[in-house]
């Protein structure tokens, strides 16, 4: 994040002075190259010293009283669009942010070719954004939304931003209602949360959504499914340790060990969203259900609602987001004979489990063209007492985050 | 006029939200454009990236004005009823999620006039008093 500071400052300055027309390179009649970018300079702190709240489970740093001053919300993105003609275009986007590895491969958000044979159809192939929920492929673009960050309870469990493959969108109008239907498929290999240098293979990944737009309203139903192709090395070691236990010592060995298998398991995410973007009122609501095919991560319900009201160039807002287990917390069925093994067996259950809610109060101030300043206060209530979930901890064992945490955040968001 | 009345009139002029009366904004196309029949809603949809082609596969080429220019602010305010910041945020979401590319931006009204007079597919907007016979006015925004 250190290298990001001067870069972000330079780009923030650029946002105030740049005129977008200069970033367009005309290449004849309808062809052009467009170079643009976006970024967020974020500050955040909390009253928790040993637990850092993460933006999503792939986040490394998180927010705590001892986290870096330049917060986990900070990021810088650059995009090049090559418009060849009204049918064909290509887009490449790279984003620098807090993430498991600072490699070019990890920075590459999108790299795709888009083809529009006519007004109804669009096909994209390459690395494309994962469109699951109203803001999933816009989460890096702070300038695009009201909050300092998308609601953690909803988007925190969805660390995947893109996949390699393609999507097809069919759009049409019925009177003044615009409908679009999208289907996508591909594969992905993101870093596994809290495991350095380990990437999990996801293949296939598939899904789709239906969008309905009418005047200032937007409704969406979406689904995404994933199948995992690899096992986690740490979990595999745990599995073999459990399997070695003789039957008379631990009769549940076979059934417990099978619960840590990731290879072949499927995850499904279903969501419904409704947004009203009028003026001065704005509101957004999403509800989701996450199913996990393994035996240790709890299936959850997620939801959030935000309402904002514009007063001149300032838009205050209030939000609530929540995440709760659908079928309670999965448990190790019976105590293991050795304390070390018991702790190792417990850990995956606790690390992935969360049950919490957040009340947010904030404001966005559009004080200058292409620049917005946001302030936000979050009161996070951890309902459970046996999961680490969306937090990172620097302590051993399975220490609990405090029941209530206060998070203070400020961001400067820009596009250029 | 009585000096006091003059002063009061000046105050009213300064205090009124629009200040001095502004010229209208003309939506312009090429004199031989085939887009002479398009509606105000279609113009909104074209500039918001929602309408990519019209009947008979005619593809409009919207031309926008400079990022923070007063005319651009007035254009979107009049056309969509939204402040410019909301339009910019809308485009940031569309563009950086890789869904659509915003209209090409030109540095000033003169460039828009020139581009529209040279391209049959172009749709632009300029101040009413800048309109020349080289373009055709579709309608005016107050």
C-alpha cells in the first residue's frame, strides 16, 4: 500500500485538472481509444485493537485501531477502451489495491472483446466482470456509489470480481420498460482467503441474471454457481490426520473428514435487488442466499437496505446490512481425542462463520467535478460468539471480535 | 426608473436561481440527418447509453461537451433532471464495469458544431445563439 500513496495523490490531482476530451484519441470515423481511470483514497479506523474488519474475505489488511492509515478502501484503477466501430470494442482494466498478491495477473480486472451485432445482443469474451447483485462488478469504483464501501455483510462473502470466459446479454424494450437477460460461463482461480500463495481452482463457473429498468427503478434477479476443482492443502492435512484415528477412538472420523473436502463441491448464490435512483431520493435493497457444498462453511442469508436524500451537493444516507446463518452453525459432531486436533478441526468452522449486522450513517459530498468526499460511521454488531467470519485477528486460537465495534471511515473518490 | 427600484431589480436578478436569463440549449443534428423524428426520451436514452441504435439500424453518434463545462451541467439537468455529479457517477459505474462507453467529449461548442455539420449520424448540443445554418435544430431545452 505504501507505493500506492503517491500514485493516488497524483491521480487525485489529475482528476481536478484533467479534461476528459484530452484522454480520447480519435482514430478515424467511429474508432477511438479512451484512457480513463478511477480511484479511492481512504482513511479508516475502529475501536478494536486485535480484530480488523475486512471489506471482503480476500482482503488482507482490514480496519482496526492499528491498521495502516491508508485504509483497505484505497485503490487505483486504469482502463483503456478501444472502440473499433459501433459493433466491436475491447476493454482492459487494471486495479491496484490491498489483495493477496501484487502481481500483474491479480491486477488485471477486465480484458475482453465486446461484440454488438445489433441493438439487442452483446457478447463479451475474455476476462469479464462477475455480475451477481446490483454492484458486484462496480465494487472497486467508489465514485459510483454512496457508501465508502459496499455493505460488508452482503458483499464480504463474495470475494470473486471476475472470471475468464464470456457472457451474452439480450436486451429489449416493452413500452417504456427495458429488460435485459444475461448468461455467463467460465472459470476462475482466486487466492483462497487467509492462505498465502494458495489459489483455488473454480471450474466451471456459471450463472445469469434478469434486469428490469423502468424510469428511475432497477430490479434484478441473479444467480451464480461455482464448482471447486482443488482441495485446500491445509484442510487435506487435517483430513488425513482425522482419518488416521482408529474407529474405537473416534467413530465419526470418516464423516467429519469428508466435510473438509472442497474438490467437487458446488456453491450457489441467489440474489434479488431493487434500486431507486431518483432525485433527491435514492434507495437500494438486496437480499441474497449463499449455499455451500462443503460441510464446514455455514449457508447464509444476506440483506441490506440504504436510503439517501440529496441536499444540494451533499447526499446523507442511512444503511442497514445483515448476515445470518440459514441452518445454524455447523459443528464438529463430537470431541476429538486430542486437544490439538480438536483445535485444528474447529478452526475452519470458526474462521468461516459469521452472524452480524451493521448500521451505517454517512454522507457523500460532490464538491467538485469528478471528485467526491465521503464520511461514514458504522456500528457493527457481532451476534455470534463462535466465529471470526469477516474479521482478521492477530491473536492465536479463535478469539472473538467484541460484540459492538465502531468504525469511522473517510474516502476521497475520483474518476479521471 | 427610481434608483431604489433599480437596486431592488438588481437584487432580484442576482438572487434568482438562474441569475441573468440564460440562452436555451439547442439539440442539433446534420442538415441531412435521418434522426429528425426522434423524441426527447430517445435523446435522453442516446446520451445515457441506453439506446444504441434506432429503427433501420441507424446508429446515432452522441457528442458530449467538456466534463465540467456549464453547458454540460445545464444540458443534463434539463434533459434528465439530475445534477451532473449523479450523471458522472452513473457513467463511472457503466464505463468501469465494462458495460458501455460514454459519448465522445469535445472541447467546446465550436467543435460540436463542426463535428455535427460533418457527420450525418452525429447528435450534439450547443447554446441557442451559437447555432449556424450548417446544422439542424431538433428541439430546444429551456
